């Protein structure tokens, strides 16, 4: 158990819908990262937040957005869902902003299925 | 474009064998290289390597980084069925603060 929690575990929804995935980092960790893992693309970095501010952006679609709240939990919002958005979405946390001495601890993931 | 390539993609061996997994990278601004083990769900951290030539060891697992040739290897000796998993290599990009992952190596240990 990494100490990172994610809800829900599974989510099934229809195309065109909007969903929110939630992540609580390990106690004391300031950075939160979101990743998408699909069968054909592997693990892809989406976005990072550090202490409430966006820090780095990866391959995140414009239909997706995220935020980190004052209590450091984070939410990833996915809208206008398409079949291709079906994937496992991981959240990871690290103590600081991803420097060389930090590692990232992954949550159990949310499996999103878009029908 | 930052790229991390792992080989082989899949490996099946017998319990007790030794395996070597490879990870090569081409990135703009290398900070460190990480190895993860992914079983059913979330990747779990194994090693972080920042300096060349220094072996990191944890039980039967060890890893080393070669920053000149831009690769790392992960060795597992005396493999056990519990080592069956996908092993992911990732490079932390300095500045961008993002991890770029390889495709993973699916390791299967048969009894």
C-alpha cells in the first residue's frame, strides 16, 4: 500500500459524458501527478500539480482538466468522453516537485470504461 | 521527442533463472532513471538511479545506469514466480518534471 488513494476504483460511463476522478496523496506529499495507461499507449504522463499550482503538463487533452485543492487532494476531470478515453488512470504523489531525490508513489488507479 | 525503449517486451523463464531487462533512453534533459514493478494494478517503486556506474541492490534485484551509453539494466537473480510482473523503466526529465515511461517488459516466471 503506497498511501496514495484513488476513487472510484471502477467507472463505467457513456460517450459524451463527464467524470471526475479523485486522488489523495500520501500524507505530507505536496506533488500530485496524473497518468493514463492504455493498452496501446502504455503509461503516459498527463499533468503535475505542486502545492496547488500546475507544475508540468504532458500529453493531456484539452477535454481533460485537473486541479489540486488546499488540502492537497486532486481531481482529474474528463469531459466529452470518447471510447478511446477508456484506460487506467493513475495518480502518484511525491514529497516535493519531482527533483532527483524524489520518487513517485502510485495509487491503485481508477479504471474508466467508456461505452 | 523524449523516448524510453525497453527490451525485451516479453520474457518467459523458469524459476531459478537469472534475467536481465534492458532500458535505453534518448531524452533532452536527463535527471534520473527509475524502475517500477507493476503486478495487478499500480506500479511500485524499485530503484532510482542518478549516477553512472553505481549499482543499486535490493535482495535479488539490482540495477545499474550507464549515462554515457544511455541505458540501464535491471537484473533479477534466482527468479521466483512472485517476480512475474511488468517491469517499467522511466526517465525523469529535469525542468519539465515529468516521467517518460518505456513500454515495459512483461516477465513470466514458470515453476
